[in-house]
């Protein structure tokens, strides 16, 4: 440890003043050796550095120093992490550190981007994350964000912090990480900081050289960690401590090798609690936790916050200070367990590797119940790699933990296993980095390269791939060099030409609209084509399922068909390359379960016969009932042994696929797109194009339903800000409000006695008497807060063009004054318009808007005097009849609503086919982006002419 900062450290005074950024102990600075070395190397002065040091040496703080220094100098910063859980933890930490100190409280300037969502610190979704000052993202999501609109040519104002950068060699995720780093390297950056705990000397040197980074390598731990290998009659122990790597000590005294016996032994020492027990199978976490609980007395009942759904089995364990942590936990359960762990309310947690993903918890010791994992190819159990073992063991003995040293214990059944286990425990050894990019997996990489305008020929594409770290390492080890890479590349380019994603001329390859939209989505081209075929065959029947005011429709049927299509799509098969997703084995394990949806909708299902794909059929049924609002208990009865956490994980994957398909459909059916530029299946068939386009936003809404597990009419309730902890309603609470008839905004806002009683019944007023009132207040503020937030940000952006007054008027005006403000906003963006109503023109719509010669748009403006009021369905659809009166029945219609639209309306208007509704704040965002050059006029037209509701989070990302 060091008690002072190095000379020339570079940390500005305002950065050092941020609470928590410079650790202090006994009134003196207290930083680790590697933190000192990193500052000396210039991380706070803009130097490019790779830090290689063991776990628990304070690498995260080095990352925050780098980001803080970048922001203090006026730059932007991106923190890339390995897992969404870690991204969310860093997101919260970034808000605590920087929101009020470096960002003036502007919550739009910190964004978290993961596969779940892209949201800013106000919990609002955004489609322009790269404009934020600080972005926390997973590697895959950030690559997707960069690819949208084409990777930028210049990132010289952006600082990148890449955590767990050794992922570049991961056999499954490495290709994505390496492509991203290659793109960043070519574009250039303001500063780059790489962080890793498991790089060997050679790999660290090679990676630093490839990225042109200064290497800071310090293998010393800051806290002692003792590792013990136990056999039936011998214990081998080794101690790694600051500036000391010990030697193996042998103890021949009898020591238990039974997992729970070791746990009980550790629990006797307060310094070694909490104990984490690593398991290689999910079921083992359940079984061992239950066995230990049977041996321990009740500690104290654990009562979760109102609305949280925590399984009774887990609650019983928690009452004995025991928990399990695995991929089958629900999101609520995972967060609850992690909160209790941080609070010191858990003594033992049985976990798979889900708790070893870099998230920091105060763990005192670790026990490996097993360290071999089943290998399906070899049909045997195989030892985990040294990097994984060290990362798991590194969860204990961390900075800030109470115990003076961490302790890790694992057992071996025989001498051969003992030798292997001891090699894993050698923290001084790091296994070689794997090769991330392999010719067999070129497919998505090649499309990303061309979609990003990074190359325009086969030779240029090969040159880019040959510049990667994997290529350099492959050339070193293969006497044939990269000749096989070139042939594999040509095969993939031919495949992409065959699917309609690329076109090749004599000397140039160009990406098509389909190719660009597929690259943005991250899906396989084969998945898009599969959906086009299915939608073309079933479009009319699917449209008939959408709800209308006269008919509630069969929306759950529509959702089932879409979910089944996604589950049977090439994303889960080898068609077009290796599967990108997998269906949990438990879902198909019991065989086909009774499925009335599949039986009734058989002829409309994209994949036939549906009985041939058990997992797709069962999974679609599970997601349909979950999205329809079944309870947790009901969901876990649908397929035996499938827990709600597995359902939520499946829901995330299917929501991702359907969202991507929605975006692709919107792009390739755009009215401005020439017929020749459409996918071959959609050419010369205008009826198919119109019908499929009508389903684009309906599919996106089903994706939102699946992700949340909620019916359509309740989705808006997720955005209510309760302004207390927790800030959002839980799924259980939202469904309770729905059962009491409180899903509509007008009912939830009502102060009538019967409404008050319904809210209190739904939200359990006995245990939480204030919640019902908080929800009513949140509903009344629902649009007001969002409008105020958008108005402030839009006014600030408009000021650079001298148009603050135009934005102010647009937000505040009503009735005739709103029309004047609308005209002012169109003029601000240089968009032509023509008034259609006026004296003597009864029943006419308000405007015809012409965007760069594209088909004219009929606009109707609707405003309400009160900011708490919203536009109803009848008012939103008046423009359809009005357009027919003046002979414009073929023109697309838009209803612009100020302050907003009633939440039930969007689902009802999708069946109209030629109507879009848009809130004033979303329209203002689009117009500002046009003026700023961040949205093309063709994309604006496409956004406004897709049936349904146009939301700002659906706007295409800015072109670059």
C-alpha cells in the first residue's frame, strides 16, 4: 500500500475532491501499489495503459480515475464490462460518483447499455447512447451501438476503459470483443485503459503491443489469500500475500473433505464469513443449500419489501442466513440476495459462476464443491480453466473486506486430481489467451465490417481481419499463414450476397438496406428471411388478431405465433452459422406438454410441424402465459422444474429477436425505399409490403410484453416514478392493479373513493399504507415529469441554433397557438408544409407535410389544456376520416398529441394500417435530430409512417 500519490499523478483538484475517488485511511491517502503505478504511468494524464494485476488490487478505481480525468477535461468516456449485472453495478456507482460532481445533475448524460435495455440515469430509454458523456455498456451491446449508422471514423474525444479485456481470447465471446477493439483501434481514441487479472506475461505484452499501450504489470496481491487442496488423508496449502508467493505446506492430519463439513468448519470463524460455495451444476446449489439449512436453526425471518416476489423456499433459507445464486433466479431474487450479501445478512451462499463475474461482495472464504464441469463433446467431466478458477477464487480476500486474509478450499479424490488442482491454485500461473476470431465464425464479423463502411472489397475485408490480434497469433503458429482465412472469408461474402445483404460489382461490394438493418440488429440474415417468409404467408391473419376498440383481438395468439417463430428461428440453429442463442434444457426436458395455442394456431405457425420442435412449442406457451399476466406460482407449474428465472432469461432472448425483426421490417418496407432495394421476397408485391409493415410496431410491442411479462395495457405502469424506494412498481403490483381495474391512466389518477379503495386493495395498504397514494401521485405526474425533462434538454439543444423560444412555444402552446408553434418547428427544420383547414373547410385535417419529395403526410394536431390530460382513441383517429373527406385516403396520417396520448391507444391503432400517433416531446426530439444532422429526412419519414406509436427510443441512431 502507498500513503501518497506519485508525483505528476495528473488527478485534478476537482477530481480529487470527489468523495470516494481517493481512498483515505487514518487521514492519509491509501492506495494500492498497482494504483500508484497506474497513476505514475499516466492514466490521469491521458496515457494509454494496460493494467495487469490480480483480483482485489483496486483496478476499478483506476478506471474511475481515468473516466473522471477525461470528463474533467471535457471528453466523453465509455466503461466496457463483461456482464449486464456488472454493467448495472457500475452504472449505479458512476451516478454516485459523477452525476452531481462532473455532470451538473444531468441524468441524460449517464447511460447504461446492455441486452436488457439502453437507459439513462432517469430510467428513460434512449436510442442515442453514444451522445452521452459517460456510457456503461457490455462489449456486445456497445458494438451494436457503434454499428448502428456505421462505426465512427474518429473517436478522438472518447476515453475507453475496458474491464476484463482478456475476453478477447474467449472461445465464444472473443470474436465480438476483438472486432470491437479492432474498430476502436482504427478509429482512434482519446485514451484507452485495459484492465485484466488473468493475463500471462507474454499475453499482456502482446496485447499491449497490438493496441499500442503502456503495460503496467504488478502480480502482487494486496491481501493474503490461502488456498488449500484437501484429499482423504492430506492437505496441501499455499499462501499468496503482498510481495510474497509462498510454498506448498503439507499437513497429514485428518481434515474433512465433505463439502458441508468444510462449510461448517469455516462458519465457526467470524473472519471467514460469508462463505461462498462454488458449484458446477445449478441443481447442486439448491441441494446443498437445503442440506445445510436442515442442519441449522432459524436465525430470523427475512421480510422482503412489499411487491417483491421471493420464492418461499428461498425465504426459508434466508431465514437461516443461507442463499443460492444461479442463472435460474428471478431478477428480483438476484438483486435481493446481492443486497443481503452486501449488508452482511448472509453467511453462506451456494453459487455457480454467476457470482464470479467481477461483482464485488464481502466474501471471507470460498469452497469448491466441484471444479470439473461436464463436457458434452468429450462425454466426461473436465477441469475448469486456470483463468476461471482464479477469477472465482479471487472473489475472496478482497480490498475492503473485514478478514485479514481470504481462504479457498477445494478437494481432490485421487493423487492425479490433487496434482491438477494444485496447478489451478498456482496464482502465479496464467493460462494462455485463446484465439477469439476463428474462420468458422466469420459470418457476423464480415457483415459488420461492410455495414460499417470499413471496407468495400474482398481484399480490404481480408486486410482488416488480418490486422486483428488473432490473425497475428494464428500466423505465428501456423506455417500456412492466413491462407485458410481468405478462403473462409470468400465463402462468407458469397453467403451474404446470396442472402441479399451484400451486392458485388466489378470492384466494389456494397451493403443493402437489408444487410445494414441486419447488422444493426445483430441477427443472422437467415433469421430475417425466415421471418419475411412467415409474415408474408400469415400477415392478413396476424393483422386480424390485433386489438381494436370494437374487438379486444387475439393479441396473445399473435404473441404465441411470434414467440414460437423466434424460438424456431436460425438463431437457435446452425443455419447460417453457429447458434447465437440456446434454449434451456429444462424447457424441452419433459417432452411436449398440452398446448392449446399450438393446436389452434397450427396453420399459422412459421415452423411446421410444430410437434417436431418440443422446446420451441413449450417455450412459446410458457412465454405467452407469462406475458398474459399469470402469477409466478402459475408460471412455475407450466413446465415442471422450470423456474421463473429461466423464463425471464428466455424472455430476454426472444424479446431481443423480435425487437430486431421489428427494426428490420421497418427498414426494408420503408415507403421511400425503391422496389429494387427491397429483399427479393418483397419485390413487386406492394400488398405484402404494406401488410408486413403494419406488423412492425405490433411485434415490438410483443417484445416489450415478453420482456416485462405483462399484458399490453399495463406496460405504461412500468414507467411510473414513485419517488421513493423502490422507485418502480413490481410486476406483481402492476398485475394486482390490473385485477382491480386500475390499469388505465384515468382510473389510476382518480381521487374517487372507489378508486382509492381499489388502489389500496391492490397494493396491500395494511403493510404499506403510503404506496397507494404514491402510485396515484406518480400517475398524475406521469406525463408532466417526462415533458419537463424533455423540455429542459430540448431547450438546451435548441439554444445553439437560437431556437429556444421555438421549443418553449411548442411545449406550452395549446389549440390555435399549438398550430403556430408546430409551423415554427417545421420551419426550424426546413420542412415544407401546407395548411389544409381554415375558414370554410369544415372537417379538414390540419396540415399536409412534405419531406424531401416523399409521399405527403396528413397531420392532425390535438392538444389538451391540462398537462395531466391525454388524447383519447376517438380524437387520435379523427384524422383518418378527415383525410378521406379531402381525397387523401391513400396518404399516411399522423396525429400529434400535446401533452400526450392515452396509454391504451397505441395498441388499438396498429390495426388501422395508415395511422401513427406521436407525443409532442417525441416529435420535438426527432425535429431536433434532423436539425442537428443526426437523423436523415428519409429516416424521419420512415419513423412517422410506421403504423402505431412513434417513440423517441425507436428513432434510428445518428448516422456517422
